[in-house]
C-alpha cells in the first residue's frame, strides 16, 4: 500500500470565528460570514490570495457573549480545526456577507495570538495528521453530521486529540443508536399492513441530549398517518389521472426521511388531494315558485337580475347537466350585488364562497404556486373548493374590475381559463398539476364598471346591469330591510322607535345622495344609537324612582305624591320622567341627531344667471348631476378649462365653441363688443365643479353648448332641465351610455325635464314607471333641438337677445 504524504499546515493561521457549529477534521460545513473581522479575513486572504496556503484557515468555535464589546476579540477556544476553503459565495442583500464551504483538515492548538486587527492571526501547533488513520475519515464525517445539534458534546470530541480518548467518547453513542434502531425494527414487524408494504427504517434521529433515549412516538404517529392517508387515496373518488399522481407521491413519501423539507410539502399536497370534492356535490332546489318568493323577500326591485336567476333554474330543471353560467353584476356600490350572490346560493341550496379580487396583482393567487417554491400553496379557486367541500358551489368573484398587474403576472389573464365554459372543465392549478372540473361551479362576478375589465375577460361573462335605486325603491328597502336590521343590531323594538316614511324620504333627499343604500343604512344606525341613549337613560330614571319609593316607605310615598308637582319633577334632573314610547323620529329629531341637512342647495339658485347649465354624468358610484359654468372677459381669444378635465372633455369644449362660432349669425350671438366672432378680443373660461373630482367623457358636449349659448345670448337656461349627449362639429347629437343612472340622478335632484340623444330613446324602457311619470323626456338628434328644449320659449333662429319664442 502506498503511503500518504502527511499534511503540514502553516505555523501562522488566520482565525475564522464561527458560531454555527463545530467543524471536525474530515467533515465539511457551510458557514455564513457577516462580522467585520471575518469579512476582512475573506477579502484579504481568500479573494486576493493566489497560493494554496492562502486558502487554509483556522476555524475556532465561538460562543457569542451579548455582554461583551463587539470591537474586542472574545476569548478563543484553545483547540481549533485547520480548514480548506473550497468555495466562496458573496451577496450584498440585505447586507454584505459571504458563505464559505470549508473542509476540515486536522486539529491545531493556539500557541499565541500574534495580532487581533483587522482579523486575528495566531501561531499554531499541529496536533494530528490525517494520513496516520486513513480509514477514519468517513467515520469522522458521520460523527460531524451527528454532532450538529449538540454543540457542547461536539467541542469535547474536538478537544480529544488522542484516538483512544475519541473512541471512548463516541463508541457509547453509536451503541445507543444501534440499540434504538433494533428496537424500532422489532416494533415495526408487529404492525399490520394492508398491502404488505415494506416499511423503510428511518435514519438515525438527532441526539438532543447525552445520555438520552430514542423517542419513536412521533415517528409511529407519522407512520399511522401515512397509512390513513394511503387508505383515503384508495377510497377517494378522484379521477384516474389524479389517483395515479397520488399513488406515485405516496410511494415517494414512504421512502423519504422526515427531516427533508420536501416531506412536509408532499404530505400537505396529498392531504389536499384527498380533501378536494372531486365528485361531491349538493342537489339543487329547483322549485321556481319558492325561488321567486325567496328572491323577492331578500331583495326589492332588481327585476332583470331575478329574471336571469329564474331562467337558469328553469333550464336547469329541464336539463340536468347544464354548465354553470358566468354572470357579472355591474353597478354602483351599495346596490346589493354581493348580497344578491349570497341569495342566489341560498335559493339554489348551494354552498357560497366569496373571493375578494380587489388589489390582487399576482396570477398565482388564481392558479396557485408551483410546488418547487418554498411556501407554495394552491390558488384561491382550489382553496375555495376545499373550504366549501362540494364541486358545485356559488363562487362570488368580488370587485373583478379592480384586479391589478405586476411582475408576478396578470391575474385577469389567469381568470380567462376559470371563466371560460369551454375550458374550465379541465382547469389545472399549478400546485395540483392535475385537472379539476369547474364546469358545475356557478361563477358570479361583481364590478362597478366594465371600463377597467380586459376585453377578453369581459367577453367570457354575461353582463347584467344593476342600476341605482329610485327614491320609492329606497323607501321600500329601508322599511323592509334596513330599519329592522338596525333595530335588531341596537337592541331596540318597534315599540320604542318609529321612523315614518316621510322621515325616510327626508333622509334620502337631504342627508344622502347616492345610487345605493349604504349611506342611508349608516344614517339609520346613527338614529338608533341616539334613541338607544334615550331609552337607556329612561330605564335608569325609572329605576331611580322605583328605588326611592321602596326606600321611603308608604308614608313618605304619600308625602311625595302630595308635594311633588309635575313642574318640580320635570325641573329635577334625577327625577325627570322617562321619554314616552315609542320615540317618533320627525324632521326636528333628524336635525338634532344628524345635524343640518347636507343637500339643501336649490338647483334654481345655481341657474339664476346666464352661463350655467346642468349636465348628467355617469360614475362608478352611479349617476350624478353636473353643473357647467362659463364666463367671458376681455382678452385675446383664449379658452380656459378648469375642473380636472380629461382629454375627451377638453375636446368636447373646443367642439362646442367652434360650432357656436360657426353658427353665431344664425342665432344672433355676439360678444361684448357686438361682433359675431365670439372670441374676438374675448377670453372664455369654462369651469366644471367640483374641482377636486376628475372628469372625462364625451357626454358633456350638449351641456357645454347650452352653457355657452346662454352666456352669449344673455338668457337663462331652464332651472329644471338636465341634459346629456355627445356632439359633432356639424351639430349632431350622438348617443351615450349610462342613461338609466343619469335619469335617476336627475330624478333625485328634483329636476323635471331631461334631454337625451334620440338614439337613446330605447334606453327609456329600463326607467321605472314612477320615474317616467315624474319626468318629461326630450329626444334630440341635433343641437337646434337641444337649445329649443333648454330655454323657455325655445332658442330659434334669428332670435334677438331678450326676445322669447312661444314655441314649447
């Protein structure tokens, strides 16, 4: 046998202080370098050195002392290990540090420390040589792995220079492990196994104390869990492809050490697979008459939406395997889109699960993470199915119009597969990596607007508009649902508080201005809280009166009844009578509880001078009225636009002024100097209150023309007229969207006449009958018709300022 040349280490070694474990000769360890001394050592010796000698370090185990100064060199252990730096990896995040891969060569003893800064260097004496015992390297490496978690014992092994002394310390340790393995093997032989599988003996457990006993209880429990998991896989009704994957994974799990990170990941994956409702479903209640009653009881109005749900029920009754539709409820906040989804599930007798998509910007939220990532998990769709436990629930995808996009992908694109009836029967989540059938799931999405939904996603959904409520509908909703709910939440009864419909109408018109009923609900909550205070005070006063009667006795009670007049009782706070029940909420009570009305400005006050007109705008919160104001002054013919306007609205303003300039002679419109050139030595300023709200869109065109026509003619626009419509340079009026919401906004504001494009006349069929009766509609195809309808007496050709035409 050829002899091995002895290893000679340098007499002077730089010292690497590590607190991540003890490096033994013959073993390999990774250690992190982030302290100032160790960083300087790596940069000076390992990164700049070129010889083999520069890669040999002295590794000293170091136990950090919190009380010691970081600048001072801590007390050094006497024995260390000379190591060879095999690999150096550096990083700057989150702070500069290096990771070293080092292999132990031999022991050394510190003779003296030669210097401490910038890193410690010591004179050392080599204690052993690896060539003397060539067959012990593998044993040392195994001992190094075995000693990772008991630092003190490993240091004792490091200090044992004599081979005999090392054997005395390590052989009892190995004997104890062998006995534990024999006992474990004997115990496993007595266990029954259904499929006669071979149980792989787990690797040696880490020793937590010396001496100590090997504990198998947790391992036995894990084995029992694996047997139960395997039984669940066999008895589950998952598809064949999913079953094959699970069988493959359970075989891998049996052979896998529990200490591996992949063990827990694989086990969680299998548990999810057996918990998913592959073929478990609920039976739909298909009684259409009962469904109609239930929907009517839960929600007032919303006829179009209820009709669509009943249609689905009817077709489902005729065809049992109908795929679930993909519905999208679009409407302003507070109109009941989310609660309708819950009612649909209740009507069908299905489970309900809501998935909030607002602000989601990672496609993994929809499709899940691949199992190669640490902390991977399934997407919200699969997780929701696991939660409800059936494969045909009602999934509400809330706020689908507020999905984001980031470097992690586009969740809206991931939803394309989920919401496509032709694809979702084979939906593959990245975490599962097997197909799951979503065709029986009834998906309902909600949105405030379709403008921010990608066209491809919008094309896969059936859009159902859910417009705002009329005043009459709000009154019915308040007395059917909102007031009883608030009374129950505040512990009140109808015998204690009464809110007449007239009061409800005052709250709707003077304290709220919204398409939905959320603000209205909050106002009722404020009223109930104020009444609860009165009721509680009244009960306290009644208790005081009763207590005084009992304490004074019969004679005193007669004296009080004789002498205490009603005036004296009412003047004394402690003896004040409780309020009479029920407490009636009228307008005066509203003013005391809610404060002065928030919306008291009359529209006629805003239109008391020329140059003001009322337009109708659509927002995601519903329809709103919008005032347009214009003024003129001497200048150089400039047009100023204010009010946070978008590009489209600015273009509408330029279109309006161009059309009026070209038709100034026709309508006898002049500037301040009498010229038909309206911008000759004249500046025009157009303002759209409120200035802090961003506005855009083409529908303000007719309003801007009317406002400027009023300014240059000196005539007032009718105070009860609102209008909407896009204009062209030739004076045509083009159709716009959101007619129902805009008309409801005009009705809420108390206006009487609404001017709309002629091509929007078909949209009036969606307006409730009571609103159509209260309003007068004028359909216009050109700006001539708009101006004639907007001014009292019309606005006919060649009309001089101040002269009124009898038309209209």
